[in-house]
């Protein structure tokens, strides 16, 4: 009996020691997706899987940095196709209600740098933005181009990714400054943005990107040859008018700063409600 009691005591002691051993915490970042690209950059890879959730397509890509998921306006691409996602914006812990699926990260952008209008529709649940699922304060109140149901955060993010992606056409830009007291170059609008807040401005520039019908507006990127690339050489203009990429226009509108459209999209400088002249 004494020997049996000793054995039982030893067994209990070993069990207690095992219970008290601390569980090793996972290393910081363990399981987190490795970044494939910074916000606004391109993601290139081969399509290995495609999931359609109209009006969008989710693409699983094999990139040089590993596998990554991207979301673009609905596209007719097949497995094995090499694609480029322009203006890619990483959205962590992204959930698609349509597909009932959640990803650690999805890169929203446009396929092949296309600058066409976003397709109409509701969907389910973007320079320098980041977001999640859904971003704070996003209740999906923006109306899609065709009216009807409000756009959810997923639709908002994809729409703004299209508007904020790199220009469709650059080339050599050398445009003379507009005339008048409100006239500013693109670089001047950036440099004087605080003083010009909520004031009328007139900017002549070359249309390097045009997106029609996003949130009921047309989005134009103008450049005039002033400023530094990636810093202050490009300005976004919203308007009800139509423009063609490559033409020179004169935009007259109200300059606003730090304009937040939701879905993680805030524009440091933007000219809104502009009228376009030639």
C-alpha cells in the first residue's frame, strides 16, 4: 500500500507540473499575411483561382512574394493568366458578405490599370489609405451610379481604388497656367491648400485619368507639369462634366482638404463640384 501511495503521489505531482507549464505565445505577426505591395502600388501575378461576386471578381494570385488575393471590377480572366492590379490598396481582415468568406488581406484595385467606370450595383462589404472590414463609421450610405440600394463598404473601397489608382496616361505634360485671380497651378494648389480651403480655384491641366459615375460624380486627375512626382504633381477633381484622357481642360471648383469619403479614403487636396472648360 505504501508503495502504491508513493506512485500515486508522484503521478499527481507530474500532472500538476504539466498543467502549470506556460503555453508559448505565438510570435508577433505569426499568421499575418506578408505584404505584397504598399498602398497604391501594383500587384502582379498569375491567376490561380477566381471567385465572382458581381459586380466584382476576387482573384487568387501567385506573386513573386507568395500567394495574395485581389478584388477588381468583374473581369473575364481565367486561371493561368498573368495580370497586373493597378492602384492596389490592402484591406486587412476583409469579409465578403456575398461569398460568405473572410480573408486576412485583399488588395483592391483595377485590372491592368483600366480606368473605366465602375460597374453599377450594390455589392456587399483605396495616394495613402488603409482599411478594414468594415472601416469605422461606414454604414454604406453612398448611392451607386445607377441609384437604388446604397453601396456597402466593399463597393466603396473598390470604387475609390479605381478613382485613386495611377494615371491612365502620363507622357510629357507642359500646360500653361490658367488666367484670373483664382488661377493656380497644380503644385500651387497643394502648397497653398490651407489658405485655399473652401475657396474657388481655377486649374488648367491635362487629363491623365478619368472615372465616370462613382458616387454620382465623375473623377478627373489633372497634371500641368508642376510639382514633384508622387507628391504634388497630380490633383483630383470631381465634376458632373465628361472629359477625355489626354485633353487639356480648365477646372473651376472649390478646393477642399482632408476630404474623407469613407472606406479608408481621405484626399489631402481635392477640387470638388468643378465645371470643366476648354
